């Protein structure tokens, strides 16, 4: 027999449209009935829960004008796959824990971290983190390409942002505002235009007023360019860095896996490569041996692929400073 607290939680989760919480409590009731020897009713409850998970959830479609600028992804990234320092992982784990325990926090008048700012050089794990949030929380990932949205709808971007935040409220998910610099620039900047200031002001208002059940993630490569007013609108800020030597080695070993030969990679020079660049070098090496019908990536091949990426990185850095 369900307790009064369980019945109240079921009713509340129903009206809050919190399917995950509803299913969790229903399974708790099923487990209790099973312990009491009521196996038939316990099995029926489990079948009802499993059946509801199998149904396709009907979501309100995105506005037609947003379809080309919101990319839906079904991520499979796990937190265990992220190679980063402990402080980054601890923050991610805290965000995931608070999201899963949001109902408990709400009972005490507290809110879980939902609005997250990620900063750091390209290829250091920001987009991967958004994918981890979505996978670990079993939510869809929606990537909003702000640079394209601003370019396409200059003069109407504030209206489109309003439509987007309405979708954030209607469709629970993880929303990644990629290339956030496109609208998040300092409002006092002398080379800014009035329209961009209006867009940023609109975003500030909307993110502050947002009361959805979604996770909002903004990513930037240039933290110093962002308007200071943004920071107090976010519940947490996570800073990413280029991998250390130890992290680079671990990343290589993880990516090569069974394709790695019996050798140490300690002497390889990574020279400021990002996580993404090291990953791509490993994949290039694996593709090479697959094409050549070989079983293992040699140290020589791996060193060459890493060196190629270092060379490309230096050329990119040189061109940037010319």
C-alpha cells in the first residue's frame, strides 16, 4: 500500500510534469508491494512504468524560424570519458546531483544549479560536458548556434530569443548556447552596435526570468569578452584548460585502447594541443592502421600524427598573431 507521502509525491510530480520522479516513486511502491508478497500488483506496476518509458513523448515543435538554428543531438558521452582536472569533474558531479535531487531541494525552498557557464580554449571539453549532462540526466541535447541566429535575424533576434526561451520551458532538455560570445559581449564596448546591446539585454532578462525544468549551458572561448552582468545570472561557472602532460597521456591511452602497442608515450611532446586535437591525432592513427590492415598503432606513427597536429597548431597560432 502506498504511503501518504508517496501519494502526494505522485500527484505533485504529475502536475509538475516530472515523469522521472513519477516513475521513481511508482517503482518504489512496486518494490514495497513485492516485499509484502503482492507479486502480481508489483509486476503490473513495473509493466506500466516500462510501457510509459517506451512511448514516444510528444513535444511542442520548435518554431519554424528556429529549426535551422537548433540542432538536436542524442548524446552518448559519459562522465567517465571526460579527461580533466578534479575541480572540473567535481563541479559537473555537483550539478548532476542537484538536478537529480531537485525535488528534495525544492522542499527546503532551494533551487538546483540549472544555468551554467563554461569557459576555456576550443577543444577542451565544453561541448562534451553539455553532452555529458544530457546523457547522464537522460535528456535531449539542443545546440543553439547563436552566431547563425544573430546573422540571420539581425533586427529580430530578441524576438527569436523569446521564442527559444518559450521552447526551453515547453521542452525539457539540455540547451547549449554555443559560441556565446556572439551575444554576450561587453555592453560598454566601443565597437558594439545598438542592436547587439539590445539582444544582450533581452538575454539577460530572459535567463533571469527562466523558471523551466531545463538545464541551460552557455559556452565561450573568450571569457574576458563577456559582459560582467552575465556572471550573476549563472548558477555556476566552470573553467577549462588545455590538458596537462599527464592528462594528455591518459587521453592517448584511452583513445587508442586495444590499438595501442606495448610502449610508453611519456616522451611525446604535445606542445599545447587541446583534448580535441589529441583525440583527432589518435583517430587518424587508428584509421591509418585499419586501411593498412595492421593491428596496432606504432609509436612512430602516433608520434608523427601528434607532430602533424602540433605543426598545424603552430601555424594557426602564427596566423592569428600576424
